């Protein structure tokens, strides 16, 4: 699938929860991580680690970590070809910035940008993704040997959609209700 503009990609990309049985190659998964790592980050701190889960036993362990995270876990997780666990590592900011804001002040925003880069690249290649933020940290750390000074912030499912086709109509707030110029209380 080729997208002529970023806007077109944004208009058609959507969360996918039903995947085909087709595996996603490690080469492609590595490519997605490579694109995500090129994302901007505060002071070029790159506070992320991408843990890719694609083996059946590891995927089973991961879905068990989601069950206690709330929102009914991820009941469709056993049909996901691959997962990315995006972890937040200690950021190395410029000294003045770190002293003023703390080393992790920007890390979650940085991880969000990397995650969106990954999802957009996946969509441009015909892959579906879904971001999951509900997880049991203790179980996840234990199951995947994640260091204690690192936090799993986001899990992204990746695979080929089972039913590719026309995307659902997006339901978004009206632009006029979320944009102001020069002052919050300006005429919107």
C-alpha cells in the first residue's frame, strides 16, 4: 500500500485487533524498530528499548501479563503475530535540562513519538497495529527479565489485518473546538 501524503496515512491508519495467520518476518520487525529509533527525543536522549516478542511461548507469557492490567486485558492477544514492548530507559539529558526538569521529564513523550513512528511505518507497509497501555509491570518485568531501572510504557501489536479494506470513519473532535490562536480564550 502506498500513501501519497502523510495526511492520507493518518486518515486511513487505525487500530487493528483482528490479524491474519501470516507471520511478520523478523527483518520487517527489525525495520520497524529501525524507523522508530529515528524519532526525535529531548536532547537526543533516545530513552527507549524495543523488546520484540514473536515466539509462541513468549507471546503467551506476554498476554498473561496483560490480563491484570485492566480493561479486560487483551483477549485477542493469542492471535497477534508479534508485539513490541517499548521500555523507558534512564534518559541522558543535557545537564542544565536534567537539573531543571529531571532526567525523565520528556521520556514518555519521546516514547510516544517513537511509537507513532512505528505505527505509521507499519501502516505504510500494509501492517496493522494497536497500542496497549494496560499491563502488570511486575509480571512483565519478571517474564521478560526487564531491568528494575527500566519501565515498560507501551505495548504495540503488529500483524497483517485479517480483513483489510476500507477504514472505519474516524470520529474526531471538530478542529474549531481544539485550536486557538494566541490565547486559549480567543474565538475558536
